[in-house]
């Protein structure tokens, strides 16, 4: 242990530790010798550590050897680490190989792990490496085929190039998860996909999950898409989800088309059909949209009413409701 701690890298310290790792009758001494060989980081220990790893059916021993090999970070250790990532039965050991193999650019090992490993955590770790390698094909396959929503979502967020637009579009329209579909739209918007408005309109009209329709309405509002006004008005007046109606109201305010005024005023008259909290939030969104639409023709005013100060936005909102 002290030899490893002090980083005594001369041959006189490495060989005794190799002997201790292979021959000592005390298991603690053998494990500590393996740890110290990893701490010294001498490539001369790789062969011994590999033999111990290959011959052991004990998870603790194999894990200790793998940690030592990852510390050494020598090209000679990569084959053993790749083998461990692909074949070791212990998820903990497979996870322990990832950072070193990432530094070694072991692309094929990570592609295999993403496709074949039964552990979601190992597949997630592989995605992190493949993202850095820009391994688009492997990530697109995972987005399309992996049975885990978490894996598909991580793959989706790792696709950052225009070449992946078709795969992301497919996920936005066809994935079984509302989280993937909504995140797909958001990714396309952030990546500058030029037809994201048209796609968002299609989703707003056709997707059966409110979360996805909310994402579509938000994108249309943020982009101030005039061609979306009619669809947003229909969503504002008739969508079964109050969350979508709130997003539609907000989007109409952002777009600023006067065609939305009548529909927004109608929303202010709703008193039933939703819970009181939902009605309040819907009224608030409609009021905020109307404030935005009317602001150019209203004078900023502050009034005193029964000793209570009402600010400009409150006054404008009350004025609109009174109209």
C-alpha cells in the first residue's frame, strides 16, 4: 500500500507488488497490491493485472483489476477494458471501463454496448461517449429502436447536426413517448430546422398528447408565426387540455395579430368547464395576451383605488375585461 501511495515507480517496487498480487496467501495483501500497481501506473503491471482479471470469477477482484488498469491508461490495457465492457457480467465493472475507453476513442466498443448491453446505465454511458465522437448512425439507431425512453431521449439530445433532422422529425411524429415527441420538436427548433413551424402546426392539430401540443404552441409563439394564428385560435377555443389553451393564448399574444382579440375576449368570459385554478390561469394567459395586443393604443396609467396601488399591467388588464 505504501509503495503505491508514494508512487515509487522503480522496478524494485513494481515487482514486489506483482508478487504480492499473485502469490501472497493473504487476500487483503493481494487486493492492496493490485490497487497499488494501479496507483504506480507502471505499464509493466498490465500483463499481471490482465491475467488476474481473466482468471477470477469474483466481482471484487475483477473490479479492482479494472480500476487499476484504467489508472494505468496504457494502450496495452485497452483490449482488456474493451473485453470487460462487452462481456463482463457485472454492471459496475462495465461502467468502470467507460471513461478510459472514451479517452482511448474506442468507438466500436461503445457502439456494441449501446446496441447490446442489457444495462440502461451502461447504454447511457456509451451515449455520452458516442456524442463526443459524433457517432450519428449509432445514436440514430438507438433513438429509433431502443426500448428505453431514457435511452431514446439521451440519444435524441445527443444529435446536434442537420444531418440528423430526418431521424428527429420521425421521432417527433412517431415515437410512442410524449416526452420524446415534445423534446424532438424542441430540438428541431433549437437546431434551426427551417420547417419547424409547419411541423409544429401539424403536431398541434394532430398529436393526442397535451404535452406535445403545448410544445408545438410554444414554438409557434416564440417564432411569431402569423400563419399559425387560425390554428392557435382553434386550440384556444376548443382544445380539451387547459394547458394547451393557455399555451395557445400565450402564443397568440406573442404573435400579436389582432385577429386573435375576439377569441381571447371570449376566454375571459369562461366561468365553468375547468377547475377554478385552471380558469384563473387561462384568464391570466388571455389577459396577458390582450395586454400585449392592446399596449400600443393604451396609455400607461397608475391609479389609487381605496388606498391600494394598482400598477400599469393590472389596470390595462382590468380595462380589457371591462370592455
